[in-house]
């Protein structure tokens, strides 16, 4: 069993850390917010008083933070963990961040003899809770081998996407597609509702027809069609719309750098931006459904 420092205990980090405890690992946890730390303490974790105090004598440091600026701040900026992490520790950043920051972290880590891998995830809060996440890992062969077993305690698909940054690139492609699918599914459901269809019936029909997709399967954006999804809980919990907007921006940035044509991604990004600008950024991203409402 390994000793793990887990930093960032939000919607995703808390259930991921809980699964590592369940698997028998020794967890030291840290977040800027007290409540998830206390809940994990009841399950057996130790609470660190700071990020710096969490990393002493651990085999792995896992970070699950909102965006690139938080991750850079943790390792290179105000917390400067790179100056204090032992050379035997492997750092796993599971946050979804930009490829440029990921590559910068990898270069800086190499300079001081540290090992870092990017391992963003897919599967949402439900997948994090059930331990069925997909991990997209950017790492050397050796580092991938060294982290695979630990990640398998939190996910069921552990993919080696390529070298440093490849995990983040795969994640940007996946979430651009997810953003497009959620917007498209919302548009189709609202069209049906406006023309007198029952959204439950329509969802069932599309789920068993060629419109089938992940959002219809497990994340229906229309309230009260499915139980235990954010749309049936006033769009609370889940994946914040502003985080989806961040991911669509990451995909757009990559498309600009590679001169790729991503018209559907660009249009969907604008829809999420518009929906955030009218005050919905903190709600679950499936709230984009209301962008297409006639009311
Ligand atoms: P969240 O906002 O719920 O959680 C982030 C946590 O990080 C918060 O608890 C915050 O207090 C903490 N934090 C921020 N800065 C910190 C610091 N310097 N030190 C310690 N803690 C700090 O976000 P989330 O939904 O858990 O998402 C985390 C990451 O995972 C994001 O990059 C997101 O894009 C990605 N992601 C989220 C989902 C999802 O469904 N929510 C799915 C896949 C990937």
C-alpha cells in the first residue's frame, strides 16, 4: 500500500481520495475548504495544515485543482512544492489544464529530478464515486507503469495517451466533443418539448435510436427525466459550466495553435460563454439546456 498526498478535494477530488482510502492506501489530504477534509478524516485520512505539510515522505502526490494557474501556483508558485518534494515521489496531476502549463511543469520537474505525469479524467462525479473513471495519462513508459496500479483504484480505464501533455490533449478533444453533445442533446430535447413531446419519452426514443450518446445515457440535461443527475437537483453538484467553458477554451487554444478547423467546438464554446455571462457559470454544465428554452 502507498502513502499518498491528495490536494484538491472538490466535486471530483473528494470521492477519488475516498476510493484510495477504501483500497487501503494511507492518505494525507489538503484543500483550502475544511468540510471535505473533515469528511475524509472520518474515513481514515490525515488532514495536513498546508499543501507543503502534506507531501512529507509520500510515494505519490495527486493534485485535482480547477485550472492551470492553480496547478502552477501549487508546484512552482506560492506553494513551490517542487522545491520540497522528495525525488522518490511521483507527482500525478489529475486536473484538466492547458497543455502549455503541463509541458512547463514537466520541463521544470525534469530540471530538478522530479517525476510528474498528467492524468486528467473523464466520467464525472458519478464515475469518481464509483471508481470507474477513465484516466488519460501523459507520461514516459516507465512513469506510466509506476502510476497505473494506483490509478486503477479510482478508475476502470487507464490509457497511456503518449508523452507529457498527451493526456491533456486527449482530454481537450474529449471534452470539446462532450460540450458539443450536451448542447446538441439539449437543442433536440427543447425542440421536441416545444412541439408537444414528452421529454422522458423523447429521451427514451433517442436513447434507443441513432441519436444515442453519453449525455442521454447517464446525464440527461432535462430536469426529472433521470434520477440522481444534476438537472434533477436544480443543476447543483456535477461539473460546473465554467469548468466546461474552460475546457472548451483549452480545445480552442489547441485548434488555434495547430490551425485545426473546429467549427462545432467554436460555436458550442460561444454558447457556454453566453450562458455563463448571464449568471449560470456556477451551475452544472447541463444547464446549457435552458439556453434553448422558449420561456
Ligand atoms: P471543484 O471546483 O469542485 O474542486 C476544486 C477544489 O480545489 C476545491 O475544493 C478548491 O477549494 C480546491 N483548491 C483550489 N486551489 C487549491 C489549492 N491551491 N490548494 C488546495 N486546494 C485547492 O472542481 P472539480 O469539479 O472537482 O474539478 C477539478 C478538476 O477536474 C478540474 O480541472 C475539472 O475541469 C476536472 N474535471 C471535473 C469533472 C467533473 O465532473 N466535476 C470531470 C472531469 C474532470
